[in-house]
C-alpha cells in the first residue's frame, strides 16, 4: 500500500538523519539536516493520520532493520565523517526514497488522490533534499 511505503520511507529517513546529525561539525549542514528531519516528521505524521483514519495499523520498521541501518551509518562515519561523506549518504538515501515512492505510485494507480498528493509531495521534498545536499559535495 502506498501510505505504508511513504511511512516506511519517511521513518527510515528520519532515523538516518537523527543518526547523522550528530556526526557533523558543519553548522550549515546541521541546520539543513534539522530542516530535513522536521520534514520527515511532518510526512510521518500525515501518513500515520491517514492510515489511522482508514482504520489501518501503522507498520513500524523492525528493531533489526533499524539497528542494521544505524550500525551501517555509524561504521561508515567512523571511517569518514566528513561533510562530503555525510552529504553523499543523505543523497543516496533520498534517491532510494524517490525511487521507492515513484515505483509505488505507478504500481497503485487507484490510490486515493490525497494519498497520491502526499506521495508526490514527498518525492519533491526528497528531490529538494538531494539538491541541498549536493552543495556539500
């Protein structure tokens, strides 16, 4: 379901930003990552509210999935926590979000219009995040 995929993507993005925000000493990047985190949280709230309004259960990512992602981010930044590397990781994550939600949009042409709008807005949000992070490369 499209809303489930949106929720999954935004929570994964939120978890990643929460991990990476403390890894940078670049003040401008911290500001941009904080804005990105706030955006993820807004999309998560919207998706959760829409799921609950449809009497659907919100599917949280498993502990193993979250821990695996966090360990991978921590290992990567242990080797290289430069602004450039963090920007690269954020670009890769946002690109994955764009791909997944765009694919899911095409797979669910009968989704409600308001859900399609949330998905489209999320793709635009991620594309803007990618552009913002490119400035740190």
